[in-house]
C-alpha cells in the first residue's frame, strides 16, 4: 500500500499510522494483541503453539494490517487480509471453514477477506478504527478488489439471546442470498426470545451494514468450551446490480454463531471514500462498547 500518512491525517491523531506488517516482529506484535483481545478478554479457546500469541495456519497466507502508536511503537489495532490470489494455498477463505459458501466461485471480481480484527482496550475510539479502515480502503482502491468479505462475532454468555435478536433484526432488511448463500456448518441452536429483548449490533457488524453489505445466511455456532460466541460473516460488492433487495446496506470467536452476507453498492463507488465515511460513523461510543472481536 502507499504512504500511511493518508489515514494518519484523516484521523486528526498524528501519532497513529497504518501499515502492512513487513517483518516477523510486527506480525508477532499483532498476534500478541489478538491473543490479548480474543483469548483474555473474549475468553476464546485459541490453539496457538506459541504462548501469548494467537496464531493459526491462515496467518502464513495473509497480509496483516496494523495501526501503530508512533509515540510508543505499540501495535494498537490489527486485521488480517486474505485475498483470492492467496486463498487457494490457504485451503480456502476462513469464512469457508464455518459456512458452505454457495455461489462463491461465481462472483466476478477479486475478493478481499478480512478477519481477526481487534483494537487494544486503551484505543477503542473512533480515531483508531478510522485509521484502520482507511488503510483497508487504500488497499481496496489500489488493488481494485470487487468484494470485501469477513466475519464478526459477539459472545453468547446470555445463552444466545443477543445473537438471535441481531439475526431477527437483520433478516427483514439485510438478508439476501441471491449471489452468495452462506449455509452454516453448525447452525445456531434455536431458542425463544423474550418480548422485551433489544438487539445491540457490534461495531464491526454495524460497519459492514453501513458499507452496504447483505447478510446471506443464518448464524453459525462455533463450539468453544471456554467462551460461547456468536459470529456473522459479511461481504460487500463494489458494483451493484439492479436486483430487488440488493440496494440496502448490510465481526468472529469461541462457541459461536456467525452470519454470512454479501452486499452491493452503486457502480463505480470509490472504496476509499466509502470506507473512510463508514469509519467516521463509528464513533467513540461504538468503538468502546465491545472488544470488537472480528
């Protein structure tokens, strides 16, 4: 990607910069942050061979985008990127490990999947997320990806009430299986919702919706003996088609439920402007609401 100064200037926080990890030390710093957020905060059961790091075989095939605080040198936010050119060697996209993605091979245009998105607890504010998403926007623009796809998670410590409430909220407005049908490999267990439940959308899922993604499947439950979680998989297209139900807008972790989705946005939409706008809408309140497990 080109100079990180673009995202830096947009944020107004000139000590935050965004870059692709280019050495082993930076990658390990990102993995350590992931361990801190997913393993310690979210309670996810991780299977890394290195103590204090969150690692899996996808890391070898991914690029890793990080936000660094230049005052301390600390990595304070990260997401990893797996695109169409690398997915084959990885055994497929990460989302395919949790969903059968019917129609994936028929999508026209390269796909950029993001995952393991997280932000350090001391930096969960609109500025940090804005810098991270601005870096993603630069990559989308420079490489001309056709689709952005990824998963987002919430915990299920309430027995899955929020996961079901969120899906209930998304079904009527954002569910679309026209181009991508995500079939969960392990569906979320059914349950009856209380009448007074209110769905609270996680920041990353909210960002996908504002970007224009569509939910294209029911939740997937990811078994984890230490921390039940629910998870959603989303994707947005760079060019809309004149098809009913695709014009509206549309995070990941332990024993969890995920949603897969695909969305579309107007033709010739500038990913740079759109992702920056979404980042700007994610205010400090949203960012601080959860560990933002993605």
